[in-house]
């Protein structure tokens, strides 16, 4: 039989348990950290001395279930993107340094426009071109916002080696944001997305940008809430 002291201690521990769970499940405290502050960059390393802009950020203040690989894939399917055709990736992965203490890290996943068919639609994108993005999570020991940094661009058909179309970084960003805004859903999960444009993280112009394509310097911050 438990002593009165043991019963009191057990009751106290159980009463604290929901609060402990809430601490684990709560959102992180920052939308994102500027990679440059930790020695990183807002450019993906394209492997040729040039970079591709990280032009969309999914805020670390978004619902936590969005901010992991499975979560970002389901969200992508809600806004018109999906995993690569039959899971086959052609080409080398690109790395990014988000200034979070991990150094350069390869993309977590690459997602492509699915033209309304999340099962095989990305095969069409691989053939004729379209919008696509690479995903990187800022989750290192020195800057753990949990935010997802996206490098979005519209690319040419396979016959043109999937090069980026003129103005393709800005076009790709704007198209993704337009499809994400408001309420979307996939696989029983409903999302509400708001957007804010941020300047000062990326430069304006084509200096150092892959393919010599000029960018307008805007990064769009998306906050995604699961309803």
C-alpha cells in the first residue's frame, strides 16, 4: 500500500504531465534566423561557383507537423506539388548552409509541380518543365528555428536540360505563393497559409546567381497553420 507521501508525489507528477507534453509540442519561438548571421548563405550551392536563391521560407512559427519531411511533402501535395516521378532523382543534390551549426547540408527533398495528379503528375513536369523546389530545414544547434527554406524556380523541359527559364526564380516563387495562399487541403489535412514579403536577405540582380538570371531580392515568408 502506498504511503500518503508517495500518493501525493504521484499525483503531483501526473498533474505536471500535460504541461510537459505541451512544452514538447509547442511551436518554436522564431520564424527563422538569417543564415548570414551564422556564417551561412541565402544561396544554395549549385556546385559551379554560383548559387540559387532560397526565395521562400516556411516559418518556424507554422504548425510543427508541417516542419518535417513527411509534413512538408503532404503540404506540397496540397498546393500542387509532389515527389519526383517514381521516386527517381536525376542530377546531383545541391547543398545549403543555413548558418545553424550544421554547415553545408544536402537538400532534404526536391518536389515538383504535379499538374493536378499527385501520383504521376511530376513525370509530366520532368518531361515538359514547370515549377519545382528544394527543401532545407534550419534545425542545427546554433539556430534551431525549425523553418523550412525553399529554393523555388521554374525550369525548362528535359530537352533543354531543365535549365531555369528567364526570370525563373522570381516566377517560380510567385507561382508557389499564389497556389499556397488561403485554405488548401490534402489527405485529410487542411492548411491555412499567410504570406509576407521580406527584403534584405537576398541581393537584387544577377551577380553570383546560377544561369546569370537576375532576381528581385524578395523572400516570401509563409506561415502555415493546420486547422
